[in-house]
C-alpha cells in the first residue's frame, strides 16, 4: 500500500510539473505580450473595459504566477499559492468577459480549468 501511495504521489508531481510548466510558459508569454502592448492583447483588454494603465500590473501578476508555478516544483506552499492566484486571476477574466456580455471567453475559461488542474495536482502531489 505504501508503494501505491508513493507511486500515485510521484505521478501527481510529474503531472503537476507538466501542467504547471506549460501554464507557466503561457503566462510568461502573455505577460511579455502585455508589456509589449500586443494588438490582440490590448484589443481584448479594451473589449472587457480594462484600462490601459492596468496592463503592466496584470502582466506583473501573470509573471509572478509563472515564477510561482515553477518555484512550486521545489517549494510546495509556493506552488499551491501561485496556482490559487492564477486560478483566481482567470476566474476574474471570465467574469470580466461575462460582465460586458463578451462571450469570446474560451481562452480565459480554458486557462481557468488548467490553473485549477495545476492547483489540484500540486495539492495531491
């Protein structure tokens, strides 16, 4: 039974490393695009009525989430905290889209689910 538990924890950690790593990569890219004021990012933010002055702050949150997810490979509480923060960030993004009746929210919804999966995996590992 101990072997089974250790194997399951190892599997959950590997799954977290993959999911968390891919999510961190997406967050880092999104943060970079936000800081560069990529046309698609800016248009999407304007669509949901996010002021341009918020872009650097939101980019910093995404970058912090990416760093936290990666650091969470070694520091479990940091990984859990980062996954919680990223999940809440994307829940906020979904709510922002719904608030202005913008139903092109698939990217935010998918990233919410991926962040929730990373959180679940990190807690179970």
